[in-house]
């Protein structure tokens, strides 16, 4: 067995958003922390790769500027954020229809008039729902008895036709499920964040977000390529046989290692998503807008290089298209055919750059969805991640912050 590593007050296992947030808060409180990360870089699922000169995020991702945890922890200007259009293009059998926020883009109001996308009653109901979600205190959105998103939309007076024509195709790409079975509490919080913030991408890729969090920590805090194989009475044991003594251990990994490290933790199901990255000689759209499909042949598609030109070398366009489930024989061909119709453009000149399948892309969040469960599992043992809150950047960061608060309380009061 290798020699023991230097002891620490708290060992954090995993350098994703939750683990980095937890470590940052503990260090700020004067507690010694070491973060052990199995991968070769920080970020967990929030990573970016370079593939043939293109920036490829690990699955299609967006960054929302309105999240409280984001504003607390990150200098947004330093990320070089580039925004998406505040709205979506909806591919219907009759062609593309634009749905935009009329407050941010008044010139798009004619597209919302009755007969184009929704009737007068639906638009009024949507206005009331959006005003409540945007302006009401967050606690009020969490208070009602939880239902599914579909039920919540019906209760708000949204017609089934408008749900199928807009909410279902749009939210399928948000929650990675196409039956609107996600918790209404989660829906209202996510809808609020979209109304109050801007969806965008960092110039250097989504991986810039966890890198910025890690850069704020002392240089020796995070140890890469060091998987933790087991927890011990005194701390943990790495896969290389090194022992680490710690007063407390916080497991902030994805779902894969948790059963071995903390068998008592019940994990939710996870959504699987595959993203196809195509390269074209020019953009088939010409604007930084998300496209969704009422026929649900794909979750969403966009020209990433229209959002962030640095995602592609000059003279090329990078298109990302996500579908539920895994890649399979003939699936890319079906997706390409759907994209030709969606963009009203030929795809013969497109090349498939790469495919990314994310097995644990998002935790399932059916009702009733607990939003603030404790991170304590056993004396000196804690768990955090987006599966302990909401499946979002805000959820991951907030869960890490909650773990730090509970660890600090227990260390200071001698709870074991």
C-alpha cells in the first residue's frame, strides 16, 4: 500500500460544480479541504473538449445568468458570455414559428398574435403564469402541493393545444423527458430563472464555468486523476492504495461511484441524452436561436457557432442536435433528415464531427420533488450534487453550499 496522503479536515470526492462549491465555502470558513477528482480536469459533466479545432461541450448545455449561486460565485464578465436569442423557433408541419419574449423583443409581438402560435386565452394565461413565477417570492413557488408540469400548466389555464405546440417540445429539451412528468415545483423555478436571466455560453465552452470555480481555490486543493475507491473509518482510500485521513468526507460525484462509497444513499433515475455535432460549410440558420420540433424527432438543435463564433474555425459552422436515449444504428441518418426539414436546408455537405452520449445527463425529478434535503448520510459522511436539489447549475451549487453549512455545523458542535 502506498504511503498515506496528508490529512485534512474535510475530504471532498469529486470536482464537479457541487464539490467545488462545497470546497470553496469550507475554505472560506477556515477549514482545511482536499478535493479528489478521478478525471483529468474539473467539471464533472460540465466539460468541454477540443475536437479537430472545434469546441465540443459534453452534451448540449446552456448557462443561465440569473441563478443566485452563479451570481454569488462567478465574475460573469470574465467568462465572455455570448447570449442565445430570448426565445425559440418551433418547427411545425407548416414551417418554423418564432416564440419570443415580447418584453425583450417588442418587434416579435406579431408572431404571438392569435392564429400564429396561440389563442388569446392561452396568451393571457401564459402572461399570468409568467408574471407570478417571475415576481413572486421563491418560497411561494415551493409551497403548493407538488404535481407534474403537465398538470400545473392545465391548472394555469394553458390549453392542451398550446402545451403540445410549445411547452412539450421546448421543455423536453430542458428536462430531458417528453411527457411533462417533471415536478411542477421544478418547472416554476426553472421558468422563473429563464424569465429573469439570459441563456448563454462562455466563449471558451461550458467547461470554463467549473474552471473558474477551481481557479478561486488554492492551487493544491484539487488533486486530479485520483479516484477514491472506498471510505474508511478514518477517511478514504484511493484506487492507488493511498490513505487520506479526514474528519469528514463529502461525496460530490456523479451517480456512478455513490453506491460503492455511500450504499445508503437512494439515487433517482437518470435521463440519457445523445448529442450529434455536425459541421457545415455555412450556418443553416444565421442566428443564435434554439430550434425545437413538435414532432419530437429531436429535443433541440442550434448552430453553436452562431452563438459563439469561437466554437468553430473560420469558414465552418457547428450544429449541435440532442435526442433522448443512446445513439443507435441509423439514428444519425434519421436526425440528419429531420434537420434538413427543420432548417429548410440540404445536409449533403454536412460532416458528422462527433457524438456524445451522456448516461447521467440529468436526474429524473417527478413529484413530489424535495428541494432542500439534508446532505447528511451518517456521522462524518455527506453527499451533494444536483440529484439532491434540482437538476441544474443552481441545484448543484446550492447542494454543495448546503453540504458545507452542515459540515461546518457538525465540526463546530462536535457532532459525529
